[in-house]
C-alpha cells in the first residue's frame, strides 16, 4: 500500500521512494535486486517504500541506486547528492531533538565535477536539498536576521535569515580524510516564496582543500517557513582548516542577494 505523505516524515520519505519506483517502470522488489543490482533484501526494499520504518542510509541508497542510476540511467553522483540530502532532512525531522541548535555564532569574515568519494563513503557524498520545517520564524532567535532593505535583491520583497547551524559550528574539529555533511537552517523572512533555488559555492576548490558540489538545492519555502539545507564535503587528509562560503542563487548562478548574507563551512582539521 502506498504511504500517505501527510502522515509524517517517515511516510513522506517513503512516498518519494514510491514515486521513484513508479518513474522507473514499477519493477518488483525482486527485479530491483536481480535485474538492477540493489544490494538489499526484498523485505528491506519493500519496507522502505511502504513507510513501515525509516530505512537506513545503506538501504535507501541501494533502493535509489538500482532505480535512478541503473534503471533510469541518471548520474550517480547527482543522484547520491540529492537523495542523501533528502534522507538527512527526513532523519532530522524524525529525530527532532537530536539536532540541537548551537549557541548563536557570528559569521566571521572570510579568512566540479565533484571528486569520487570512494566506496567507504558511497552513501554520504553530496547533499542537495532537504526539507521544509513549517515553523514560525519567531520560535528561535535568528543568527542572521535578514538582508538590510537598502541592499539589492533579485526579487522584490525577498529576504532570508539564518536561524542556526545545525551541526559543525564555526571552528568545529574534524578528522583528516573524513566526509561530513554540513546543515544550515535558513528562514524565509520576506514576502516571496522560494522555488527553484540553490546554495552555490562562491569559493573555488583550493588544491588540498575541502571538496564539495558546486551547488545544493533549497526546498520550496514559503514566507515564514524555515528550511534545512545541506552540503557534503570531503575533508582533505592534512592538518589545517577549511572555509567555504555559499550564497543563494538561481539554477544559472544568478545571486538573489549579491551584496549580503552568505553561509559557510568553517572547520579545523585536527
């Protein structure tokens, strides 16, 4: 039975898997394993699409890889990025209290094809879009309250604030050679609905620096709503730090707020 996406984040994620299965021609779960190479049990694949429980990242990827990559011929890295992001978003909404906002920190001044992340991280590569939290923008103080009205914006009435860095606050310690997913919570504090938007990396990848996708998507977000946006990074196998800034843009890279707010990853490799 197809899950009802309105019943909660587990069913909502399962419905995404269900729709992917339909787009791939609705193969049987057995065919997903024997024809399209899903390395998961039939029962695990079925449970994931029916919303019986939230799938592990491994099961999710095998489900998606078999259909989106092997059956539909889509690019593996792009697909992994999109679906890992959806999975992280759903998990954050399910766990709720596990993602505790750190104390507000100021955003400091600034001090491609994406690489292959290897078999050990085949599931935690690039993240794209997450999910919308239908919460009031007043519930948690904003770290960045919005773009000043006198500064240029692409869409009249548009504005954005940053509520929190969900994980890896500025200056967080990470181990060399690891893969991480940075998540920000942004708030639509303007009057325009966000559609077809992305965070784009505005700092080029430096030799030996943190690698990431060039852009990650932002879910449709109405005024007053907040949204989780995630980006995966590969941390280089060396000591030092990574600082990577991102701004909101259209699909072709046009910035919505060229003179103002950016979000960033700033980690210490130690």
